C-alpha cells in the first residue's frame, strides 16, 4: 500500500518570501500524485497533479511541484507567497487496488504567511 | 456546474446514537468517495461507490456503512456513535472510477461532533 510523508507539519513564512512544502511517497512503481489545499472551514481543492509526462507541473495561482522519481518526492514550491495562501496543504498519492482507486493523504502542512 | 454538496454541514449527536450524512456529486459524476478527517489521524479513506456498488473500502469498523442511489447521490451512516467518531466527513466525486488519473472533487464536508 502507498503511503505519503509530509515532512513539515507547520511552515511559517513572511509575505513575498519563497516557500517549499515537502512530500515523499513510498512506492517506486508508477504513481499519480496530487496536491490539495484546504482553506479554513472549507473542503479540499485540487491545486495540481502529476499523472505522466513533464515532471514539473504548475497551478494557476503560481504554485509548482516537481516529480522526482529517484528521490520519491513531489515537493510543492512557490517563489513568492501571498497572505491569501494561508491554508493547509495536503499531498496525496492515488492507490489502486482491485481496480478501484482511493487517495492516500499525508498529514498535511499548515502554511502560515506573516505580513 | 454546481459543486459537490453535503448535508448537513454541522451535526451534534450523543454517544450511542446513529447518524446519516448525505452527499450530492457534481452533475454527471458517477463515483463518490468518502473520507474522514481528524486532527490525530488526518484524512482517511472510508469507501467508494460507483453505480450503486461499493468498489473499495478503507479500514473502518462495520459501524460505518454507505450506499449510493441511482441518481449517484450517496449517504453514509454511522451507528452506535463513539466520541472518536467526531470528525469532518468529506465526500468527493469523480466522473468515473476509470483509474487513478480521474480527479476527485471535494465537498465542504459535514462536521460531526459526538458528545
């Protein structure tokens, strides 16, 4: 079974500073990776996903993540954060068993942006 | 298109009672998955339904059950509630469970508090 480790439970940064949220997954076979964001009192929203092809994937709000197979990592980065990026971020891997899919999530990283 | 809707948004129950939560997927989506989110355990997969059939089940006791109707709406039921069942219950829908690549769209969740 797949597992996901998010190495930092909390990341405080100043506004306009760069940020990296780290994510490692367990499997070395073909994987599909996702980053979801959860704003306070809301459900999860898909930020970006890696299915195949280019190892660098981007979201519409400036985040990007790079799939690194050799290091089994899928770290999320943004060169300059905004107050509105304050949220909890979840890395997930799709685990398929008996033809059915489920998402296996990391524990989440709480990103706090300080002015 | 309307997003995934979940009712009720908040619920307070006492130990020993049972509860039913409802989820309406995005129009046209036929797969519905349920997840439990708690501060201690994070996000955990409960089950997935497609065409009124449970396709996948997480590691939860039999007190947790679900079903899906012909219009793809889904309900989950928890019987004999325990304090540890207090959580945010999230529903996610996708077009079809065609495999790991299909994006899941999450609802806002139902926050269940067990007293």
